[in-house]
């Protein structure tokens, strides 16, 4: 026994105590995680699994892929997917462009009153969709709206388009409302990203000749890459699940031309009573969101990986 101790072998009692401490630590960590895991299982995992199982139930109660085959042959479903992708692309392009441009204006050229401008830009986000839909339905009205009045004032009343009544313009008209509502959030996020940039880096770039557009293109925009990635992901999810504005302004019409996956789920499930078919569409929406987010992360992986030194060198 003494030889083993002199050779440096730890006593068995110490090993047991260490194992007991490690076991107690793992148990304590598990107890901390348990409430979040329970909430995740009840409110996220269980509904996803239940919806997936519901989508497998066919018209006569048989299990299979009948609902998915019906969706592939459904022209309204194809229109809904096209409109959902249109929402993502158009909304993100305009929200990012407007958000970054206004953030540059506020942070670089408006040293005073920044808080006021940020508050004003954030106000549309706190307005309920029902109020926004009512205001813009009045604005878009083809016989008494404000836009119609402007066309009438210049003698072009007969040329005023029916923005919400024409299949070719209904979706774009609602997307414009969505961009108006959510651009303020993009502005605030870009303001935070621009404020976090090291001023010494900007001064060094200015000394090297990076001013004006060159500073925006090679310094400010790349350094806001992390903010852009976050906004692209959040904007994609928001655009795909947008329901109130579309339903309150057109109900998916005219002739299902503004139907998206979110509104089509409501129509098929709660209006037409085809809950299993609506579940299949919901699964497609879930997979589409996952695929788009994965593609965005993949594309952004090489585009926004510049470090501060590399950016300064390019400037």
C-alpha cells in the first residue's frame, strides 16, 4: 500500500469523490436544462411531429402520401409557392437596401436627433396589421383612395391601376406594405452594426484614401456582414409566415393570385375543412424555410468572412 502511494497512484477514495462530484455536476446541469427541454418538447417538437403525422392521413383515413401527391397536382399550391418565394426575394432586397441606406444616413450624417429618427422608423412595427391593412386598403382604393386622387389631379384617373384587384399587381402591392412596416427594424439593426465598428479602422481607411462610396463598399458593408446574415434569416422567416396583411387586404385573391403557403394553409384547413391537406402544406412550408435558411447560410459563408485587417487592406 505504501509503495503504491509513494509511486504517485491516487487513493481510491479520492477517485470516488471526484466521480461523485462530476455526477452531481451533470445532474445539476441536467436539472437546469430540463425546463427548457420540456417546453421545447411540448410547444415545438410535439406540434411538428403531430402535424407530420396528420399530413400522412389521406382522404379516407389511410396512411400515405396522398396529400403530397394532391399538392403536386394543385395549381393553387404551385401559385402559393411562387408567391412565397416572391415575398422572400422582393422583401429582402428592398428591406436590406432601404435599411442599410437609412442607417448610413442616420449614423454618419445626422449626428443630432438620432433617437428621434430611430423611433419614427420603428413606429410601423408596433401598429397592428388590421390598422395597417385598413389604411392601405383605403390608400389603394381605385375610386376614392389617395393614390387615385393624385392620378385624378393630373388628369390620369382612367389610367389608375386597380392595385389590389388585378392578379398581376396584388402580391406586389401587399409586399410594398410589408416592406414599409419592417424596414424600420432593418434600419435599427444596421444602426447597431455601424455603431459597433471601430472608429480607428475608419480613420485608418480614410488616410489610405477610402472615402465616400469606396468606404461604404469596402469597409462599412463587409463589416456589417454578420448583421446582414441575421437580417436575411429573420426576414426570410417573417416573409414566409406573413398572414395577417395578405388575408386582411385580399384574402389571397383575386383568383388566388396573392395566395401564399401561409394563407393557403388557413384556407384549406379552416375554411374548407381539409385539415390533413393543410398539414401537408404546412410541412412543405417548414421544409422550404429550412432549405432557404440553409442556402442563405451557405452562400453567406464566403461572402462575409472578412476580418477587420483584410477589410482595411482592401480599402
